[in-house]
């Protein structure tokens, strides 16, 4: 996997949340911003992002979390926002089966845009509404396993920490796949601010990327 460092030696990491409208993507991102849960979350009119500094396994990241448009008719417009994403989280609501079954369409767009060079997550939201459940944990886990994704279950309303933990776990998977050495000090940032890590040469230069 390609990686990019900023001027301070922090890794830049783009993460996008995708899925149908109403699954709670915006409220999930609000958790990372320490914002209050909104019962009447409005549909996201356009793609936007929030940056947060995070340290995982002693590795410093500038994490860019992208909230994408959820309306099915606007799926084509979200494709450009997949560019340079390292982690993609497919979000569904456990209370609406359609939001789960249509993850396959979102996954196709991810594959068309990024191929297999991405860490995948499948996240069920609205766990607090378990009495209205239409998607079982077993079904969701089986699907996540079939596509090589990390499954999770949360509630943006009542289990905020579980989403943070889930996000941290995905970043740990990325660290491993990108061969980032957690036990070493930060690398010296090259003049062109670009690196590509592999097991042979951790300072091999890569093509310039943006978040």
C-alpha cells in the first residue's frame, strides 16, 4: 500500500464511510468530532471531511474521515471521492434490510475505483434499536467474511466508544498491510513528501497522493 507523510512526519490516512442515506454515517463521524448525537440527522447534501490527529500503536496519523452522499441516485458522484482512500467502511442500519442488501452495489463501486488495495469494513449501526432488527449479526458477519472485511456493530447514539474502538482496529489492520513499523521512530520526511513502504525498502518513493 502507498503511504504519504505530512511535513511533521505524520501519516496521512483517508477513510470514507459509504452506504445508503439514513444509516447514520454523519452521526458516526460526529462521534470523532465529539459532537452530540442528532435524532433528526439530515441527508448529507455533498461529500465533506473532518481531520483528526490519532496515535495508534505509537504511529501518528492525520486521519481524514469522509462523509459521502447516501442517496442511491447520486452514487456516481461519490466515485471521485474514493480516490486515495485507504480504508472504506460500508455502513448499514440493522433496522432496514435494504441498506444491508444494497452494500453489494456500494462494494462494486469500491472495487471499480480502488481494486483490492484497500482495508474494508462492514459496520452495522443503530444497535440500540435491536427490537426492530432486520439484519442478524450472523448474516452480517458471514457477508463481511466473504468479502474480506472487518465486521462491527455499534450505535452512534448509545455506544460511541465502540465506534472509536472499531475505527482503531481498522487502522491497525492498515498499519500491518502498509508495513508501517510501529516500534521505530518517525521516518525522516523526504523532500518530495512521498514514500511507499514495503518489506524490502521502507523508504522507497511512491507517486504523489492526495487525501
